[in-house]
């Protein structure tokens, strides 16, 4: 049955007045004060309450507390037991959740309740709803300017062991044998006892822990052959074939081995490492994890955030007495994470740009300018982003050509992307365009006598020299020219700031090494931790704004107190100087 405390009901007396003023002030300045005042009542309780009945069963725990406690657990990287203790005894948590009551009804959750709430949030993706609701609220409170944003990815690891090829196959077989023994003991007893003993031996007796490097190839071939034997043994058994561990064996066999049939018998040939796909199984305990060529096994998180280039704050025409202008400049400096998405490690960053723009567009947080590294800045992405009114600032992949190479964009081109005049002012003799492809012919004599022929992109032909290019080639060339300008460098330098966000993301929440496995669990944890970064940043920004406002008010009060005496002193001083000047210039009669 649904149970939720009504926190909108007004109280005659402040139930937190028993706390001293100094401690209360500290709480108000902390993340707990911001969460209690601005975010607590915005949590999507209705999403969680949909999984409880309104008039039947035992009363649930306070649903708002359930959502907040699940969030705090991931923000502070706590275990279930630590979460239980914090909820029971931590004053900051009580203040953030507005729980002045002393009853166990509100401040005690069993470990089972914590687990159940987390599984409900994961299964129904309520974590995404929380991220969007809290992000929208913070953007509204601090009037976040979302025009300029930047995106990058960070590699994270789930709670799985890094395995080599032998270890992967051995662990997959072990997992299947354990499950087979539990679910079909009769089939388990029919297996070759020597094979079973080899894979179910105790850790200290395990033969695979004593494999010499020189014998690794032979051992790998042996375990692959055992894998093939087990797959073929039960391939016609529908019940065992539906087992998850059996399907993992089939997957490993397909990814790691080639099957060769000779004389009516099948044998395995171990694939070369470079032939194994990057989305292959890395550990049977986490089937969703994959392999990234640069960072290894695990997952990656795409993070997009706002930033302020501080140009508005450098305007010297602003008056320090205008508090409204000062407040607006402070609001623009809040950096807010607007998009978080978890992907397998093998995914290319180029596939994440457009979904990120679409995601922010749904909540009116879409950027106008988006900074990204070269992995995101493919021509197709840039064109499609521009169609959505987003200008992507990103360098091109690959190293620029050495020397003073003449780019295609350096020549004069008309609005139809046809070259009408080369860099030296010579016009083509023939032009041919076929949709997005163009062929421009230049006289051979003209090009042979040109000083820039060696560094020009023109190609040799039978009768003429030719510029052959597509609209894409021209766009790419224009980007190369633009990358060399100071305007591009001034814009792109702000992209590097996202690396500090990745560092904060890991240091404060421990996102790079998680306690969970599986895509749904990893996604839940990563999104919740990103919410925490937004809350911490908003708290710092609010406190800095308050301090600055108080300092400005104090300075104005000092000025107002001493303004009259200073003006009076200047009047007297200036009048005395005027008298002395008259005396000095007076000429006595002789």
C-alpha cells in the first residue's frame, strides 16, 4: 500500500529549531539544504508509486525517502549496509529528506527494502526520469545558459575480473557445469568425469592456474575442444539449450573459434586475436561488457555539459552597483551536465553525438554550439547537427598535411560548389557536375607554368589537369582551412574543460570502478552519480553567489557611510587649492 509523507503541509513550529543556529546554517549551505529546499519535492514519486497498490497490502516505506536514499547511495558510493546506517543516523540525510521524526518508520530501511527499491528503479528506468527532472529544475533555478556545451566519453569498469582467453573459456564452462548440476543432475552425471573434475576442482588444485607461457597455445586448443564437446552434447536438448550459461558457451565458441569438419568429425581452430570482434564476451559474469581498443574491457559513459566562456563577465561597461547584472553573470557560470548515456566500450564516439543533441532538445536544453574532439566531428555528424541548428566545433580526424599545401577551399568557388577560379586567378576551360560530384578542367600549359603546382591538389589527366571533388571534400577542406585560424582555436580550447568534469565524476562518486555488473545496473549507477555531480556543482555555485552578493553589499554600505565625509573633504581641499593658486598668481604694485 502506498505510503508517502506530505512535506507540503505547513507546520506551526519549525521542527528543526532545536538545532543551533550555526549547525543549521552549515546544513543550509551544504548540498542537503539545496536538496531539501529545491529538489526533494520534485522527485518523480508517481513513477515509483505506480508499482504499489493504493488500498491493499502492508504500508510501504515513505516513497520520497526511497527515491532520495537510492540517489544518495550512488552519489556517495555506499554499500547497502552503509546506506542503511546513513539513513538511520546521519543528520545531513535527515535534513535533506526533511525527516525530523525520531521514529523508525521513516529512518530505518531493511536491506531487503533498499535492494527492492533499487531493482524497481533499474527495471523501470526511473533513474533517467530523476536525472531529467533534477536537471530541469537546476537549470530553471540558476537560469543555466545552454547555448554552449561540450561532450566527451569516459571509460568505466563493472565489477568483473579481467580474463585472458583461457580464463574466459574456463570460467564459461565452469558456470555452465554449476548451473547444469543444479537444474539437471541426470544430464550432469552423464558427462565425462575427467572433464568435470578438470573444471570443478578446487582453486588450489586447478590445473589452469599452473599453465606455463610456452604451453598456453596447447592449453587454449584443449579448452576450446572441451567447449565444442559440451556444446554438441546438449545442442538437441531444448531445456538445457534455453539456459543462459549454455548460450554463453555457444557465443564464446562462435567468437573465439572456427569449426573445421574433416572425415565426419568436427574440430576447432582457435582464431587469431585480431579476428575476434570487439563486442565479444569479456567475462561470463557480465555479458554486456565489451572491449574498447584504446581503454580495454568495460563500458563507456557519454557526458555532455554546459560551459561558460566568461566573455560576458569580462565586459567592463558593467556597473558594480547593478546587482541584477552581477547576478546574471553568476548564473551563466554554472556548468550543468545535460546528457548521460552508457554504452559498451566498443562503441564509436561518433554514434553518440546526434542522440545527445536529440535528448537535450526534448527538455529545451539543446546547445547552439557544441565542442567535441575529432572522434565526434565526422562530416556526416557536423552536417546533421547543423540541420538541427547546432554548430559542432571539432577538429578533423588525422594529422594535417605537412607544408604549405593549397587546400581546395583556397580556390574561388561559386554557390553551387563549382570552382570558377584557381588560387592564381586562372579560370577553368571545362566544368562538369553530377549532383554532388564535380570535375573541373584546367589548361595544361597554365598549370605547368604555375609556381604552386607541387602543393596544389589538382590531378594530372590526358588533355587537361583536373580538380575532381565532391561537396563533402569541399566541406572538409573548408574545415581544414578554418582549423588554422585563431577563431577556431579560441572556440575549441574550451572543450578541454570536460576532462575536469570526468576527473570530478570519478573522484567524488567512484564511477570508474563500479560494484555492479550488466548494462542496466551500470547505466543506473552512472546516471545517479551524474545527478550527484550536478547537485554538488549547484551547491558550490549558490554559495559562491551568496558570498559575492554579501561582499558587494558590504562594499556598498562602506561606500555609503564614507561617501559624504569624503565629498566634503574634497570640496574643502579643492577650495583651499583655489585660494593658494590666486595668491600665487597675484602681482603686487611697485
